[in-house]
C-alpha cells in the first residue's frame, strides 16, 4: 500500500524547508550568508501549501499536484544549473553550497518520481472505472 501523494509532497516539502533553514542559519557564515541558501525553502513552502490545498479541496487536487510536479522539476534543474557550470569552471568542491544544491535536486527528483507514479496510478484507476 502506497502513501497518498499529497502526504508525500507535504513531507518532502517540509524537508526542503528544513534544508533551506539549516543551510541559511547553520552552514553559511559571514559574507557567505546569502538569500540563495534559502532556495530549498522557497521551493518547499509552495509544495507544502499545494499539498495542503490538495488535501482540503478535492476539486483542486489535480491542479495543485501538477503544480507540485512543476516545482519539483524546477527544483531539479535550478540547482544543477548552478552546480554543473561552477564545477566545470572551478572544479567540484563539496562544500555546504554544493551539498545543499545536490540535496535539493535529489529531494525534488524523488518528489517528481512519486508525482509521476501517482499520475499514472490515477489514470489507470480512471480507465478501470470506465
């Protein structure tokens, strides 16, 4: 038995918020402390909100879960779009910034996997009732 996708989205969104807060308040120090450390939280908050909307309003569930999938896709592409060019130019260094970017991309990839799986299951269920 699988966990409903809105619950999975809320959990992963919460972990992204936590990752952003830890990156900003825990990892970054001095002049390295910038708003970019909060990017995982900026992605996690709308994911959590969309999952709550999906749990409250059945009519808005499909739209909010599709928005979660879009945010997850952007959450994969954005950190990798920063990490890959920097690694090519300066060489890869595993510091707090690259760790945060890798963790965000991995969490969003996991979320996108669950989203696609949920969409496929929902389509199969609709076709089975026809």
